[in-house]
C-alpha cells in the first residue's frame, strides 16, 4: 500500500520580513556574495592563464615587485596617462609591460 506524504503549506514570513528595507538587505547580501565569487573566479582564471604562459606564482610575485612590469601593483592608483603617441602591451613570454610608439621605438621603462 502506498503512503502519501502530507505537505504543509510554507509559512508566511512575519510582516517585518516583508518590508522593502529587508528585501533590499537580502539583495545586497546576494550581490556581495556574487561579487566575491566573481573576484575569486577571475583570480583563478588569471592564475590558469599565467600557468599556460609558464609563469609560476613565485615569478608572478617577483614581476609585480619589479618596476615597469605587469601586475596588480599600481592598478587603480590613478597612474598618469602615457605621453602622446605611446601605448603599452604585455610581453607574453615574460609577463612584463613594455611601451611602444608609432615611430617604432620600444622600451621596458615607462616613458615620461
């Protein structure tokens, strides 16, 4: 013989939890969780890309400490724009930032 499970309806949350302020708090908590998850995923993705290029975590740390290299040092700190005609790129073999201009000049040092 088959037994049927009795299902009780979900309880309605108390009125204090149905306020817009509570809903906003819940949304903010979810956004915070997603932001943290995304930043962790980006870090893992970056580490995998560096590993494919043969750059070990210790080499990555060394590159970040060297002046004129690619890395997180100096990012978001309001670095000045490059002089007119100059652009930057990252050397895939070393992970270092180099600078070049339309005249064919290149440099590991940031132009002033």
